[in-house]
C-alpha cells in the first residue's frame, strides 16, 4: 500500500497551537496539519486527531483559535504537543485571555486568529475543521521565524495520532 512517508519526510511545515472551548471545557494541542485553503472568502483548515482531547472538545465548539509560535517557544510546543489535557491543566501554565466563542487566545504568540467552525470533514484518523476568521492579532512590523516541524520532530506526543 502506498503511503506519504517519502514525501512527508522532506516537508518542514509550520506548527500551530490550536485552542478551543465548549461546555465549560478548554482544550489545546500542537498541530502540523493546517493551511489556508481559500483567499476569497478567507478560510483556513485545521486537522485534529480523533485521539486528541482537543478534538473531543472541538467537535462541540463553535470556534477554534490558531496560534503561531517562534522557535524559542519550544516549551509551549512541548506543553501543547507533549502533554494531554486529560492529565494537565495547560491553561494554568500559560498566559491567555478569552477570545471570540470563549476560546483561549495565547498571549505570547507572534500571530493568531480565531475562526468560526464552518464545516467538519472526516479525513481518516483526523477531522478537518474549516474556519472562517472572525478575529486576528494585529500585524507586526516584521515577519518572525516560526517554529517548524523540524524543531519538534523529536517530541513525544501526549496522545498517539
């Protein structure tokens, strides 16, 4: 059976922290499967693993927040990618504020946006959340380097994919 290993091995895509809230619960995880998918109207697709607590909360949520990280924020990546919210209060360990839809917006990210969930698409072991932006961080004066897959490839996930 053909796979994507050889193709994926050469990719070094940005990593994102995705947060959400529903029913009095908050959740967040590190995500590598995400991309802008439309310019007009603006849309962004985020893929969450079905094994992940963020997916379980996100499937009931109206909004998700997507955050970029700088390379020196590996600790934040480790918290959201290497720990599970089933065992750890991630939001007790970072600065954040409630954004649209009550989703946690991380204070120390170089860029973020909150999107209303327009559709959910089953893609196998991940579900895609199609987001329409409703709020975003102000533009910065420079485009900083971002935390990328190569920076966290050695991270042990909090949940299996």
